[in-house]
C-alpha cells in the first residue's frame, strides 16, 4: 500500500458560523484547507479519475458543510472530516483547518483558525 496526499488549499467561503447573533446573520469570510491521505495507487497506475478521490467532489463536500450554520469552528471542522470519510471510503486520514477572517473580537486580527485531524 502506498499513500497519496491530496490537498485543497485556501478554499474561500462566505458562511454564517459564530457565537454572536450578528455573525449568524451577516456572516464572515472563511478559508478552509483539507488534506486527505488515501491509498490511491490504482489511480496512479490507471490514470482514471474514477479510481481517485475527485477534487471537485471534495470541494463540493466542504461547500455543503460550510453552508450549515455552526457556533464554533471545531464543529465545522468535525463535520467536514466526517463527511469526507463517509463520501470517500479510501480515506485513511484527514486534516482540516478552518479559518475565520477578521473575526469580531474587538481588535485587528487577521484570522482565527481551528485545525482538526482524524
């Protein structure tokens, strides 16, 4: 078995995650990074997209989860990981980083991020 690493970096979404009521209404800009480790040796041999984890389908999975309102980023990251495992059985490990850009914390902050791995 060999492991392939697939990375989708800085996927950008407007979403409605946050503890404060205004965040649930106005929303914010988020960046999401996903790293998937899987045995995709068949795809490396076949050159057939049907034998790999399709990047578009990963993006769609993340987009679907980002559309579900949550209070905390830890919950968002966990939902993304769970959805990836459900949709892509060859997955062996997933790392997700969710960043909220310019969070409303009373000062100038570029982003806050939560990383989760399973």
